[in-house]
């Protein structure tokens, strides 16, 4: 096995090295049309249907900048507490690849529209880590290649197909400054940072932020410095990681891999690397130099972009609530502790709880169901909570049924499972399955008498004043009524039948 494939135990790597991180997050903007053409910006359509001659790089075509793209960039700049350039311009980044029909990418080089910002990232235990943002620049996306034959990767493929629907989709690339000082929390910080960017671009409505669709993609730069060193090590760039969990794993693996290389006396190669989710490992891509020659020059077909202060202020005034501000407000409104609220955020059910509260449930009840039985069902069925088919309205219905004493908590869990099975809404299920709590005193008294007759010793203990023994009679009654008895009423009837006040 080569040094490049070996890894060092993470704890040992952290004892010997300090990681330095850097992230380039590419965000696809959700404008109606592409950045420089009138072609629709839509996902999932038939290949090569959302294209114009410009998107195909045909001679004689001229780009026209989509104003909405600029406005979206301003929104992001405000959200990142960054500077928005009064003047910026586009450049041609020249390289050949089959999914780039113009043979260049229209991007921003030395004059980005957004620069010098920051993002305060909250880790799972509440610690806040400030990530400095160097720049955010606009560019057009490339098309999409599909490699057929072999494993689906370019190596071993028999042919490659290209879909130009994505060519020209507007992108904004957010580039951090080098991130030092995270130590062993570097992988966690990586995940939290990309999660925060995803949540922000979704909240300010500039991207659908569906990572599984590639709306948000991360290139993760990682290098290591021996403890006590001040000069950065050689970095690698793991390309196009498209889930927050994968970013965390990619950073972990690359730290372990580089540590093994350096500990063995080797040198880290500056290169791009490919992430493999199945093995949670990276493999070598292509060598990459800090001075890669893309022969940038100003785009001659586009005039400079001018953004006046008044435009920035109009955008600022119309900005929605940012996730960090919203979270602080919700925590106060709901009366959750710091730990309770962090658990909700980390579980990924904040939006569901918000919607459930807005639909009429209390925050405590919403949290109980989404963090409890619904999360358990999702875990058992190995699906995301959102894929269960249980909605905030269903949770509110369950709470209404409990409040009306139609069902109890135990039955409510059964009902939610049936909702997830597609059996219908909670009230429909309770009616159709006969799951309502048994509250008829005649039926309950009959069950209580049977329980007393079967457990005379327990009955004598209760008569003797041992109230804790009542539970031993309630259990058989609940079993006899398939868990549908009102436990409080059963207790009352037990005491009445035994003549205990």
C-alpha cells in the first residue's frame, strides 16, 4: 500500500499536526433564466432542451447579464456582512473541457462583486467560530457529463454524454480565507460552515440549496502544519463534495491521509482529489499549482457592473430574517434551553417544528413528537424525517386528539406509524381502526373487576394503603383494552371498587 493510501489515527494526527482549512462553496442561483442568456434555469428537464446558441458557444452570440443575478449577489454580500464592490467586471477563464462549449468560463477574477466578509459558525456545543470570507464572485456553470460504461466515472468509461442544460446556470462562488485554529474540531467546523452557507442562501431565497441536486457544492482545501510551525503546508483540494456530512468525512480523511504521508517522510502533492462516498476516501485527481495559467483577461463582450450604494441599501432593507437571528428569536419565544434548541437544530427538524407551531401546536409538543417518535420512525425505516410522509398538520391533529382525550400518548405513537404507512390522516385512522380511548365506565369497570379477581393479593395491598400497587392492576386493564383505556379513569375505578378514598 502506498503512502498516499495509508492513514494515521485521527487523534494521533491532531497531536502532531495543526490543520489549515479553506472552502470554495459554489452556489447555483435560482433565477428564472441563466446568467447571460434567456434559456430557462430549470433542473431535471430533458437534456439539451434549455439551451440557446449562446449557451452552446456558437459564433456571433453575445452575452447579456441577468440583473437578478447581481441583486442575488448583493443579498449574499449583506448576509455575510461583506463589502459590495461599487464596480466589478467579468473575465474569461480559459480552459478546454467538453462540458464548456465556449472553451472558457465567464467568471470574475481580480474584481469580485463581494469581498471581505465573515460568517460566525456555531458548532454543536454552542461554541462560535468566525470564518473570514475573502470573496464571492459570479460565474456561469458548466454543462454536465455522464460517463457510460464502466463504473460511471471517466476512468474505464466507453463513452461520455454531455447535457448543456446546466451550461450558463448562474453560480456564485464563496471563498474563505485560510482557517486556522480549529484543531481537532476542523471536520466538525467544515460541516457546520457548509451547513450555515446552505441555510443562508436558502433563507435569503437566492438558491434552492438542494445539495443532492448540486445546487450547493464544496471544494475543500486541507493542509497540515507540524505542531509549532508557522508556515502553511502543501494543500490539496477535494472537489465537488455535495453533502454536509461528506464534507466532514472528506476533511477527516484528508487530515489522516496527509498526516500519514508526512510522518513517513513523504511530501504532500498539491493536487485536486476526488471524494468517494462509498469508501469515505479521496483519490488523486490532477496536479494543481497556485499559478495555474487560465490566461485570464477582461471579458470584452460585457461592460463593467456598477452597483450604487442606494441599490445595496434597498436590498438590505428588504432582506428576510437570517438563520442566526431567527434561531435566537425562536429559542426565546419557545422557552427552550440552549441545549434543547441545539438538539433541534442538529436533528434537522427546526423547520418542521416551526411549521407545527404555526399550525397550532405548542412548541413543547412539536418538539416532543419531531424529536421523539417521528425521529425514531425515520431512524427505523432508514429515511429522512421529511420522507416519512408525516406533516406538521398531522402532528397538530394528533395533539388535538390527545387534548380531547380521544387517544393517549401510546395510541398516538401507533397512529403516527400508520400515517407514515400511508393509511391517512390521524383522525381518519382513529375512526377507521377503532383506536379511540375506551372511556365507557361499564366496559372499564368490567375490566377492573376482572383484574381484581385475578390479583387478590394486589387488591389487599391497596386496601392496606399501598397506593403504589395500583399500577399492578392498571396494567392488566390496559392490556385487556389493547392500551386504549384512559389510565387516569382506570385508577379512579380501581380505588372506587376497592372502597379506597
